[in-house]
């Protein structure tokens, strides 16, 4: 069965924790308890001194600070389709598919990495059940913290035993499915520059601007980390990347010029080629993710508002030339996967020599967006109300984050409808963006 969290509307998603469609035990004993994390899904990693060495962490690292060779248990029923190493004795791993050995199409499964090859462990072809011991953690000589790298993956074939060049996709943040999923602490903002909550630079450059005189297309950079409250014993290792970040900009008189916009959400597929779309790495704001330092600088304006992190997002920015010269509040908020949220703000001033710009157009959406039938068969009707003419951008994503349908239309004011036909039975994420300002997302279930 595919593991999916309930996808709420964009506003509700900020106010409520992510809710998994199915909950799984933790892969280390005691499997019914929250355990310390040393790395999060989507967290910045770089163990070299070069920018080219950066990548997204594509799993969660569960740490055993006071135990060595802890037992690893299966979190779900499945079949072992992969056992091998990508690099010597520390990196042996099990890939366990949700589907039987006879199924050769693409199927989801679980990755359990850093298994001790010299202790008893499961083998390719074994059928396992929740709670079965499938191996033991190898002693991690690099840091002294044994850990399991745990990930939700998918692959094709009767076996997934392609080592060291595995072919699986990393499809979902596994932290969203673990039960219990406790997180006691909200994310923490640190000064991005001395005495400054955020940093500002010319779009896609390392040319930094003073907050009192912003001009042109501007990238906004925030320094944030998260902790769960379940310590690894190391303050450095406890610092994780937040689950979700967004931003808003309003004039000092209260007029909103950029409504709350999702910057990043580490929920589904991530592509290492886009790591610097998310994280800033230069001499002023340098992200770190190694054994000794955890510092995360997020370029919160690199987004088109949807949940996919794409290379094209880097072109996005706050266009300060679209507003009159004035004082503005920049607000950034960060949340963990259970909904603990922190918001930070900073007063800035734009200086483009622009005065007298009138009020911007009112927001286009005038009522709720509905999908019908949902769940249900046949074509889906997407209904929305527009208060004015607007550009509507529709995207439909499958459970692996792949785009399966898209529509872009200029639509008139009034109640409007879009039709989605040809979708196969399954679960999808429908995302709408109206005039690059307002975003909406919802789960769609097609039954036949």
C-alpha cells in the first residue's frame, strides 16, 4: 500500500501537522518510541570544501547515542529485493519492497542503511513482517554515533540488487509516516548577518544589499534550524533542517504586497542538482552540513509557490521595482513536520526611485476551490471563483512527485472550471497558482 499524508489546503497546511495516511513503527528498538535524529530529509550535506560537494540528505538518520549494534526491525510487510554496499563495510544496506518478488514494475519500499554485514541479517528473497529483526547497526567509526539511514524509495525489477550503482528513487520524507511522531520544539531563527535577522542580495548573486536600501530583484536569505527535543547528545548533531519554510511581505501601513508563499517543503522527491536553489553557499552566507557544523541559509524567495524544488525556481525573487519606495516588513516562518512554527520579521526599505504607485489589484480568488468527484471515477472538475481576470496555473503530481498533467490559462472573472481527464486510478496532488500570488493544494483520489 502506498504511504501518503493527507494534503490540506495551503493555509491549513501551515496551521495543522502533516497527517500520514498510514503510520509505521520506528525501525530501531524500542520501535514504539520517538528517537533522536541526526539528519533530516532535505537537509544540506557537504563533507568537502567545494561548493560542488553539496547535496540534499535523502533520508532521515536515526541515532543511537548510548548503544552500539542496535537491532534494526522492519516497519512494514515486504520482500527483501536488495542487499549490498555502496562503499565498503560501513555502507551495507537492505532494500525491502512493498511488492512481492514476482512483481517487476515500479513499486515503493524502504531503505535500511548501515547494517553490519558480519552479524545476522535478512537476505534477498526473504519475506519480512512488521517488527521482524532484519539486521544490526554497524559500529560507525567516523563519529562514534551508530545510526540508521532510513528512507522511502521505489524501484523496478524482480530484485533491486544493483550495487554500488543503485537505481531507486527517493520518493517521500519517511518522518511523515512514523508513529509516534513527536517533536517538542519549534524551529529557531539565527541572525543571517551580524545584527540582522535576514540577509538580502541581488537575485542569484553574492552581491549583498543593505536592508535600508533594497533595489531591483532581491533574494531574501534566512538562517534557520530545527530541533526535536530528543537529543543525540551533541548540540551540533541535534540541529536539523525545518520541514517547511514560507515568506510574506507587507508594507508598514499593512498593505500586503506578497501574500504568504511556500518557499520549500521537504515532503517528496528531491533532486541533488537543485541543492543550491534552496541553500545559499558563499563567503557571506555559507551553509554547512558536516560532522562539526550545521548551518542552514535558506534562499526563501527561490520558489514559484508549489511543493516541487526545480531549477527554474532560482529565477524567482522579490521584485522591489514592482512596489513604491517605502518601508516593508519581511516575514519568514518555519515549521516542523508536526506543526510547531516560528515566525521572524525584519523592517526594510526599498530604494528604486519609484513613488506614487497605486494600490495593487485585489487578490483574485473569491471563494473556495473544489474538486469533484473526489474520490471518484472519470474526469475531475476543478471549480474556482475569480474576482477578476487572472492567470491560472494547474499542476497534477503523482505520489512520486512527477508531473502528470498541466494547464495554463488566462481566465475571466466569475465561477470557472477546469477539467482533468485521463488520470489513472491512484492518489494525486493537485496544485493551483493564481497570478503567481495565491496557491492552493489538495489531494485527489481517482478510483477508476
